[in-house]
C-alpha cells in the first residue's frame, strides 16, 4: 500500500431490485410485523432513529441488539447490531426509488472484528445472509409468498451442517 493510502474496509454487500414502491419496501424493513415474515422471528419494536430494539431468531435460539443511528424515510437506514458478547457491526440499507415504481435495495455490513481470516468468513456469511433476506423480501412483497429462506438455511440449527 502506498504511504498515506487508507486500507479499504472489508464489507459485505447484497443488492436486489424489488418490484414494489419504495415506501412499501422501506416499511417492510423497519416494521417487525412485516420483517418477521422474511427474516427474523420477531422484533421488540419498529426501527426509529436513536432507538434500540432486539431482533430474535427463535429457530436458532438467539437475539441481536440493534441500535438505530439514522433513518431517512424511504431512503436509508443505518444501524449497529451484535450479540452482547461480540463487537457490533454496522449495517446500512439504501433504498433507491426508480421511475417505474420499483425499488433497488443495497445492504452493506461492515466493521467485522478478529483476524483477517475471521473478517473474511464473517463478510462471506453476511453477504450470503443478506442475499437470502433480500430474496425473501422480494418474494413476500412482490408475490405474497413467505419462502422461509432464513430458517431453512440451517434446518438442523446453527450447530448442524
């Protein structure tokens, strides 16, 4: 690396076009009554700037604390999340309204801790996970179908293969 150059931070990224208006896609991302139909089992409340909620994955027996840093209605969400015994990472959703009434969603996750290998493993897992989340949101919002992608990823639990 050249002197004075900054190292690029490792980040996970998943993106998807969802054929629904931006207000609907955004609401599905902040309201746990909707989000729980394609991602986590339940949430303690709606995402609001400055607030903290807890998301539960009952099928896997864990929960994550989510601290909401920024919400720009129908445009952007930025949170930190993590379990109590780990360094939180930052997730950012960008919602881009398109002229045809569809929405392009980009999700990035960064701030992974540990060795270089640990960070790479975490980024790959996060990319996979958010790809499932966006695909599940797309199926639900476009077709009303709950695909159960997240619970079906590890049907024998997180300890299974």
